C-alpha cells in the first residue's frame, strides 16, 4: 500500500478512496483516506481549494477533503492504481488548506 493509491469501493455514492497516509505507518490496521465522488453528484457547495476536481479514467471526480477519514485496512480491497504523478500537488494542497488554512 502506498500514499496516493486509488481504491475502488462498492458504493455508487463514493466510488473511490484515495489513500493519503504515509507509508511509514503501513503496520497500522487502518488507513487515512479521502473520498472521491462523481462531479455530477457533488451537491454540496464546494470550495475549489478544499474540494478540487480531478480526472480518473476520463471522468471528473470531486475530492471531498473535508470528509477525510480512516478505514480498516481490510476494507481496502480493490486497488486500481496510484495517482501520485497526476494529482499529488492538488491533493496535498487540498489537505494543506484543510489543516493549515492556506
């Protein structure tokens, strides 16, 4: 498991989770993740820096940084890739905005 790994879920509402936890903590039984929801379902008001849009498999998704959470490691079953190269800066900026306010 690696930071910025993308996991598919069984939920239509939240089809993907992005792992944002450092690999230094791989021995923990949980992972810190941020949900990705389809842009068409982003019905809550978004703050672009906090809820950036990113493209996965030619579809737009909203990174719902304000709903960052932990999930049990065993629930992350379907890894579909790593999005660090394409989206590291965007995801990191959203987390910085959440935690630092800038």
